[in-house]
């Protein structure tokens, strides 16, 4: 039966899973612009500390991708997602506690770091579990569509989560924003029980995690390079606007997420139809232009256009490369492979925050987006090289 059919139960389950992910991921999206403002403005710490507070969650995600993939393959995706949502709640509550200790900056910061680590662990479990669960529901032939919908849910949550988080920060303070963030994953926990689990493979033979990663590292490295541009927007776009005295500081993630979701909804079928590498090459070219516009912006409108173009460019790279990864491994290794593949994107997110913070202190916020532009350009060259190698092999 066609995937587009409204009577297809697999499609309905995938859409429900995506909606659950969207609601739950608002916990992450709301915190991204709020955390650096809290660290710099209320705790009085520098940009490097703010970048670390954002990036350490992604570092935790990197270090636990192997665990998340193994749990998904051994115990089932539903179990992995439920555990990840529980860590979301715990991380948001720890961040709430940090907000209540603002008068003791280093104690507050230490507690905030603990909360960010828990959120990073939760993200590892939720992302790997949801992707593998969705593919298990609809089949690997539709993996590109699954990855596109899952990404639309995640970045849609980032798009609306940013301004929501800033509004909550203004109205209720940091602790209040984190308290609301703790409620959202609870809704996800209640909703996932409506979805059927996919059979796990506890007894299947499994090679070492790094052996699986070696099979997918090239695709992962492309995703890593594209992720630097998004990480720069997530961590420093708001501070970039505030530093220049521009309005609409909270709209960067909204512009990015709007472009991202637009492409996912209109062109989510392209990786399944024409292949991952052509889609990735075109996308990286667009991201390069978007990062250039932010770096060279003379007014807020141009910077927001750059953020929108970056969202357009980043949108299809993960599902395009992920589709190729799914085709490279056996079903019982799918969660492990996706975990290793996703870790490359986490690497970009985890390192960009603290390293870009150091760069921003020395060369200004716009220099962060110059690095994003260069990274996307390198990713484009690699994608074109792989396309050329593949064409040569077929000839």
C-alpha cells in the first residue's frame, strides 16, 4: 500500500511518533537560546562558559550513542525512547535547580552542567530510538522519509522552542522556563504507550561498535561538517544580535527552523527517489551561502535570510546520508549504525559551542559563522568527490 495513503496504519503511527518527538523536543529547543543568556547575564560568566554549557549536552550525546544504539537493538526502540524521555525530565529539573541558585554562580553553573549532561544522554536515546522505531514501523525502503519526518519534528521544535524559551525567560525567569521544559517530555512518556513496539534482536551476532562505525564514517563526516553551521546559530546567533544592538534576536532559530521544516515537508522524498549524495551536495552549497550571509551581514534582515538559507541547506543532509547508512547494514545492527552515524553530528554540536566561544571572545561573533561557511564548503567538496567516485565505479 502506498505510504501516502491516509489509510496506511504505518504512516499514521509514524506521524504520531513524530508528533510525540516534536512535543518532547521542545524541552531541548527552549533551552538553547536561554542557557547562554542565563550563563552570561545572570551568572556573569564569559562566552566560553556559555558555549560549554550548550555544547556539553551534545558531548554527552556523542559519548552515549553506542550505548543508545545497543539498547535500541537489544531491548527495543520503545524502551530506549522511554528511558531517554525520563532523562529529559531529570535534566530539566536539574536546570531548574540551577536557576534557583543564581546567587551562587559556580554552584548554579555546576548544577546546570549536570542537567545538560542528563539532557544529552536523553537526546542520544530518544533520537536513535525514534529513528530506528520509525524505520521498523514502515520499513527500510522508506528510511529517507522517516529521517525527513523525524528531523522536521526536531527542528520544528527548535524553531518554535527558541522564541518560546526566551518569552518564558522574560516572564518566569530561568527556573520557570526549565520547569515548563520538564513537563513536556512527561507528555511524550504518556503518549508513546499508544504505539506498538518493534521486535528487538537480543540474540543476534554483533560486531564491535567501532567496526560498525568504520562502515559509515564518510557519510557521518559530511553530517558533522554541515552541523557546525547549525550549532553556531543555536549557540551564538542571539548573542550576535544582542552584541550589535539588533532587534529580533530570538528569531534566528525560527528562521533556521522555518527553512528546515519547509524543505523537509516539500522535498522529504528526494533521498529515496534520487539518492543521498546528490541531495547532500546541493544542500551543502545552499548552507555555504547562508553562513556567508550571516558572517557578512550589515543588518538583521540579511542575517535572518542567512539563517533561513542555512536551514534550507541543512535540512536534507542528515536523512540523505542516513538513508545510505541504513542500506549499508543489517537490520539487527540498524540502531548501532544510526547511533554511530548520529555521533558525527553530535561531534559538530559538542565542539562548536566551546571552541566558537573562544573564537567569539577574540574575533567577534561574526567569525563563528565564517567557520560555519568554511565547514559547509569542505563538506560540499567531499560530497562531490564521493559522487565522482561512485560514477567512476559504475562506469
